[in-house]
């Protein structure tokens, strides 16, 4: 089942949404790489936004800080969802 999230219509809106979330704790849902039918939910902090990607920091299953870069296109094509808190 696809999680409900913040809907954005274009990359400019997505970038602006992410810019407003820098430094804030957010929840995201990410499609697992194989198979892309399972969603994994993560809670963390948006660390920064850049022209094509944003950085997301979270604690992994071993309670170790991990950083991941997601592209704005990932959100546009629904591979990443920003969930409302």
C-alpha cells in the first residue's frame, strides 16, 4: 500500500518544500530497492538542500547515524514520500 504524503506538482515546489524542512525532524517513506513494492519508513532530519538532491540523516537499525541523498525526482516519481507529522 502506498503511503499518503505531501503532494507536490513540480520540482520547484518540491525543492521549496525541502528547503523549508531543513533542520527539522521529518518522516519519510522510501520504496525498497528490490522489489519496489515495499515501503520503509524512516524518521530523521533534513540536513541540507542542493540543486539536485537533499541530504537526510537518520538512525539505522543499529542505532548508528546514516546519511542518504535523495533527488527531488525521487519525490516527483513517488519513490520517496515526505510524510506529514
